[in-house]
C-alpha cells in the first residue's frame, strides 16, 4: 500500500491535471457511474472540532472505493495549520484491499480549487479578465494558482480581514484590496473562500455577467452570499443533495420563501459537463457555482495523485 504525505500529494497533484480529473469524475457522477452518500458529520460535546466521513465508489473496468476521514478544527488557522486534517484511503473495488492512504489536507486544497477552475472555464463569460478572491487561507492561495490556468486574468485582487495574510497570499502577482467591496467591484470572476457565518459578498457589488465560485465552509451555519445573490443568479452546484443539506445561503433563501427549492438550480456542474443541463445563457447573466465538496472528487484526485506518484517515485510503500 502506498502512503503519500502532504508534500508528496502536492508534488503529484498538479492543478491543471487535477482539473481534468475533476471534470471527468463530475460528468461520471452526473451519469450515475460514480456514487456517494451525503457526508456524515460527528460532533462530540466539548471537542475542539468535529469529524466528517465521505465515502465514494466508482465503477468501470477498474472499480474503486474511497473514504475520506476528516477532523475539522476551526482553531487551526491561528496555529498556522489547515483546518482540514485527515486521510483519504483508496480500496480495490473488486477485493476491498487497501491501495493507498493520502494526506487529506493536501487533496482537499488542490481538488477544491481544481473544481472551481472547471466551473470558471465552463461558466464564466468569454473575455473575463479581472479576478477577485475573498479569503487568504489555504483555499484562497490554491484558487489563485488554479484559476490562472484557465483564464488569462490581467488583474487579480485579494481581500482578507487580516491584511498581512492577504499580502502573503497576493505576493507579487495580485493586489490587496482594502475592503471586500473594493475587490469585487468590476470583477469578472469572484471567489469566496471564507468560513463566515454572515455574507461577505453583496449582490449590488457584482458586475453584469460576473461569475461567482462560492467555496466556503460546507455547513449550514456558514453563509458567504446574501439572499439577493442567490435569488438573482443562475445557480449551479456540485450536488443538489449537498446544496439542500449544507449550503447556508441557499437554505436561508428557501426558509424565507425567496426561492422555490425545486426550481432555482439550473444544474449541477457535472450535468453541464455531461451535456445534461445548460450553462451560461448570455454575457450579462450572473452565474454562481456553490461548491460543497464531494467524495467522488476526493476519489478521483487521490487516484490521479497515486498514479503520478508511482511514475515519479514518490511516497512510501508499506505492507499491512
């Protein structure tokens, strides 16, 4: 069995190749060729965080199971650590034998941004040249890398409440905005990568034809978008089931009666990729991709990382 640590995964899982793997698995999921249940979360009274489990299966000539086991630790960023800690395990789909164990923090960082890159390629309007990123954590940094590969942005803006964090992420290739509104005004593509419980993005800041990748915390208590943005957008998701169960801004809009729970979502990203749903309908349409993170994405990212690591001689082989 192959063990891939954090640095091994990052070395093996290039953003562009990971985006190709994400597009493939999301289309397969839309066609029913890759399956998963809704993630399970477990909370223990007095614990500093909570646990989550995300199983998945992909069929075909070489079937495979996967299981991501996570500890979500809100206090970690203050320690300089990713809030997501855990493992992704791959199992042979015929025998059930464990094949590989990978660091989940690295897998999650790369595959989440890769999915947003696919959504941006598919849904953002042609000619998109200004990118705004709200959030300067692991995902803010990963999205700057991944989205540059799909659109030739001439201007990139970063905002975070902690200016030092924003400057660290922006480096020499992006500018730091003083406010979220300043970053978003006039942007063609916007990424929200925060853990906020209150909206960090307002509808009236968004330019006609903007595309939003909302990728913040996947719990109902988190809410990055205001209700107006949800209501007035062409809304896309990675999974309808995840959207209904976990997207705080979507759930609030339904509870307020602002939207019909069954009629608002135009399609999943996988359905668009598989030709089962329409994407953007015009240059002035506001599109929103609400990313919750799927177990099938972890499966595909892990498989890709393992194949690349074996070619590159990365990781450690162990016998159980």
